[in-house]
C-alpha cells in the first residue's frame, strides 16, 4: 500500500469522525437554543407578572395548547427551579436575576459551541479537498499502471 493510499484512508476515517462531531455539536446547539427560548419566554412572563396585582385573573398553560384559568395569589413571590428537580421560592426580582444569569450562561455556551462547529466545518472542508487531491493522484497512478501493463503484454 502506497503512502498516498494510507493518507487517503487516514483522511477518510478522520472525515467520518469530524462529521460525527459536527452532528453532535449541531444537536447540542439545538438543545441550547431550545433552552434559551424557554428561558426567554419565562423572563417575559416574569416581566408581565410584575405589573399584575393580587387576585389578577390569569390563564396558565397546562400543555397541548390548553390553559387553566387561575387567580394570582402572591404577585411578589414565585417558585423557581434551581436544578436537579429542586425548586425554591423567590421574589420576582430574584427570579428575573436568575433567569438573566441563565440566559447569559447559555448564550456563552452557544457561542462556544458555534465556534467549535466552525472549526470542525473548516477541518471537514480541508479534509475533503485533500481527499479529492489524493483521489486524483491515485486515479492517475492507476491509469498509468494500466497503460504500462497493457504495453508489456503485447
């Protein structure tokens, strides 16, 4: 096996790994974007709740495009998830600060993932170019070998 064939195989394997990495990064970016959307909706809801008074009538989503009508009992307090299925009572101000912190952290994570994705895509394109060049070299070498064999057999 020639050095060009070895390089071709190495690049092909590396390309498959990079493509898998790109898919994983894209999946993670999608998850981060979904979490950001959810947090932004929650943040907007908190801003809206700040303006409401006690006993305000609200529609609370229960899923599947369905809502239940409810009355706001404590407009200044809410329950906020802090992770690991644990929730604590916080003031609206503290809850908004928590949401803003989470949004900022997720935006940083998304930026980092997008930078990694750009690097992986650049490397994929580079490997594809190298593979095309090696394919041309290998095909050219096969044609020349075939021609020599034909000339020798006559």
